[in-house]
C-alpha cells in the first residue's frame, strides 16, 4: 500500500514551512512525488544483507590519485553532455546519481515511487536552506563543485548574486566556463581542498558551500578548515556525511556508519568544529541530520557555522 511521506518530514528536510518555501523552487516542491511503500520484514532483512555484503565484499577506500582520475573522467562525461545538449539539470547530473528503489528516510528503509526521490530532496533542501542562510551574502563559493549542478540551480534562484565554483579537476572548470560563457553569474577556479592555495581568497562578506565534497577528505580536512578560518567568510554551509551523527546502538544507523567508515569518508570534522566552538572561534548555527539518503548511508547531513573573528 502506498503512503504519503508525512508533511512534517518534508518540512524537516527542507527547513521551512510551506508558506516560507522559496518562490523559485515552489513548483518543484509541489511536483515531488512523495509516495512510498514500507518494506516488509523479509524485504528489510534482504536489503540489510545486501548492504552488509557490499560493505564486506566489494568496497575499499580509493587512493587520492584514483579519486582525481575518476572524477576527471566523470565530469568530462558531463562536459560532453553539456556541449551536445546544452546546460540543464539533466546534463549536469553526475553519472553516479542512479535511480534507487530502496532508500533511507528518517530511520527506515523505504520504497519511494520516484527512484530519484533522494536526489530531488537533496537539491530542494540545498535551495531552501540557502534561501534561509545565504540571502544576505553577495557571493557564494562552492568548494568541490563538481559539475556545478547546484550553482546552476542557485543562480536561477538568486538573481543578482555571484557564484564561484572551485574544484580540483580540469573537466569541472570547463563546465563552469560554459556557464560563464552562457552569461550566468558563475566563474570557476582550480582548487585542491587538501592543498589550498594561499593566493585564493574569499571575498569579505561571502558565503561558503560544500556539498558531498568533503566526504572524500576522510581525516585530511585540517588544511581546508584552516583555510576557511583564515579567510573568515560570513557563513559556511556544509551538506556532508557526518559519521558522528550516527547512533551506533541501532542496526539501521550502525550499517550506515560501517559503510561510511569502509569508504573512508569524512572523519572527525564535526568533533573539530565542536572544539572550535568551545574555543569561541566559531558559532555553530545548525547541525542536524536531514534523514534522507541513498540505500547505504546518509550522504548529506547539514552543518552551518560562522567564524567569530577570534584566532
């Protein structure tokens, strides 16, 4: 039997009440197919077994050099699509975004009617939370921007705002250049989050955004965090997998944590931010699980913080 996802769940993911939805994405929110089916116990057990087998039999962390070549190749595929089809949400969608028939939602595995439900909800969450926290900044820097798909969406949502897409691959910057040539207020710059260039400066009063980019840093986030602290942006917004948010005392969260660890994703960052807040060097404005994920883990918890100006 199909059920609608409760409105309170949608509101929690998007961070606002229906009357406060950004005008630019109101139609997209209304078009979301929020129907789903619960898994039977047999289906739940079968999916859990699938996840555990993948963790123990298939996965291994990639080397940094492998990561660069994989993303270079992936973003180049999107670049070729953009050349052939033009810039659009479809041509900018990474090839690794696949239809999922079982996803994570607020502590449960579910069958969504829309196999791209998780991806659509993340895009809408980024737009809604950005409307809440990035409205007053003139310029937004997205680090690890990949195909630039979210910059493309935000540029349509915030006319008059300027955007900078930074990534370590050449293919990403070629895509961003297409956006610049198309007249969008988006420019690009090469940037390696593990080896930040001192000549790259964040303009005063700007906002910073990362979306699934820091996950590849593992425990090697300190150089990028130091870079952010030295530049003192007005606000920093992360949509990243945060291992400390999992409750390892329940099986649903524990397998998500296992997957996170096996992939070598971001580790210790939340603890580092808490330490900085105790030192009064930053103020944490939001820290929450959005509750939506792929079949294996929660790829995008939300953390928003701002530097205090103290060193």
